[in-house]
C-alpha cells in the first residue's frame, strides 16, 4: 500500500470489497449502514471461500476467485464493519482486515477486505466458484439473518 499525503487522504474515499452477507440483498446488507455506502461496482479477487454456516469466510490468494462488490464507505461504517467482523488490534479476531488493489470498471481501486483468520478454515467446506449468493440462493437455502 502506498502512503498518502495528508491532502490526498482527506479527498480519497475508503473502499471495501464485500463477498458474503454484506453484499446487496444479504442478511447484513452493507447498504443498511449510515452514512449509506455507495456501490462502485462488482469485482473479483483471488481467494478461497469457506462455508461457515450462516455466513462465509475467505482466505485471500491462491487459485480460487471470490465474487463480490466494492463500496465507497465513511469512517463510521468502517468502524461498524470492524466490530461486525470481529477484527482485533492483534489480528487474532475472527477476521483480519487487509488492504488490496482491485480493478473495478477498468480503474484500480484500493480496498479493504475482511479475511477469515486462517486458523478457522479447518474442516470447513469450500464454496466452489467463490460466490456466496450462488451457493445459498441458487441452492434454495437463504442466508441467515442472525
């Protein structure tokens, strides 16, 4: 990640890549947060998606592809997402907040992404194709609202 000058960081919105229940229509639909996040577009990134029951978790990198959406978010929303995802300062929470660069609509966009702590994938089923909605809505299961 390249550092920003103080003037740049003020004008640059934060972006987040969401791949599970935070996607539009999911049980934790990111659009319910305030100020309301703005959809930038659909995106993919390298990773493996795991089924954790009511929600998925992704481990970044590798041969698989994650399907998701990129949103522009305010700092208040980022804080709420950190709490929802169980992010801790020592990276020992359920999820670890990562920075990545994705291409959205032909533009490189720096994004946050919440990666499942790698110690939590043992025994979990891989979601082939990396699409949580395809897994849950196509298969007739709905996403949990818990």
